C-alpha cells in the first residue's frame, strides 16, 4: 500500500473511532431514569439536603427525569432530578430517596440533565436591610428568615429607624415571595409590619408621638441575585406608611439587602 494511502486510511479510521466514541458518550449522558411520585406532596429541594430551600412541591403521578444513582452525603441520599417550572423554564432539583417515589427503566430523554446548571439556595438565612426614604429617614434592620414553602418566606427582625437628630428602635415581622426568573436572578415582593419602641416626639415625622402607638407598614418589590447557598444581594423600591396615633405619613424610597445562608 502506498504511504499516502496508508496515512489516509489511518486518519479515516481515527476520525470514525472518535465519532463513534462521541456518539456513545452523548447517548450515555442523555440516558436517565424516569422518577414517578406516588405521594400527595413530594418536596424537591434546590440542593442535596433538606436544609436547602424548597424548589417545588409536586403532586402524585408527576414524572421527572432522574439520575440513575443517588447523591450521598452526611445529610442522606438524594436523587438529582430535572423539574419543569413553567412552559419554558426547567431547573435541577433533589428529591430524598425516602420520599414516596418509584423509578422506571432508563429512557432516551429529550433534555440532557447535564446541560442545566443547579443553584442550591439556603433555606435559613440572616438578612440585613437598609432603606433610604424620601423624607431623609433611614431604616436599618437585621433579621432571621426561613423559607417555609417554595418561594415563600417568613422573617422576624429588629433594627433602628433613623431621622435627622433622632432615632428609634423597632421590631417586626415580614412575609414575602421570591421567584426564580433567570439562572441566579429572582424577583421578590414583601410585606412588613413593625412596632416602634417609644420613639421621641417628631422622630417618625413632624407631629408624631412618643408613646406606644407608633408602627409602620411597608411593601417592597425588587430583584435578588443569588450566590448559591452562601449569600445573595437585592435591590428594590419600597413604600412605607408611618403611623403615630391618629396621624400618618406615606413615603417612598429604595432598599438594599444582604443575605447570608445558615
């Protein structure tokens, strides 16, 4: 065989072998089991642990692509699954192996699980909040928040309301909704109620009292950037109603938060 023909044959066989190997690897990567839930409420978490934020609660009969082998760690065993959040959005989640689930034999799936990135988010966190209002008042709080359901959280907080030349401590509670929009970005809406602890006269606004009849009601909308289970930051707009006895003031402003996962 001439040297040129032998060299051509060698490269042709090498290319064919590489194509065959690539096809086999791609087929293997796209082959997963199908998980079927038979429990009424099976929780899917954002990471391999029950301390991660709930991603979704699926009803009985839901089918999800799942990894063949579970992820094992000190918190237990969890199957990696691909869940559908909306018509155009899917995400990686984790289901405890002791959930009410069963698995079917492998199937060639349309979606490759490895092409979806996972974003484990903390279920419990500390949150520091700073709000600057148009009336030159500022609100600084630190609170503990917990996601009690997918996208829904509760928070208790303490902090200080600052005005020119005066301040007042306050305590309160907040509930809100946080929904993933795009990869690490989510949108949030929150509703807050707080009680001022005997502020000085005119601290909240001109004419406010210095008794126990002072409180605030606050609403906020914004965007949050999540850095996995470690931390997240957010920016938003807020509307605050300051109430003192029979008087009140409604004002607007901006807010920023920093969360640290526990």
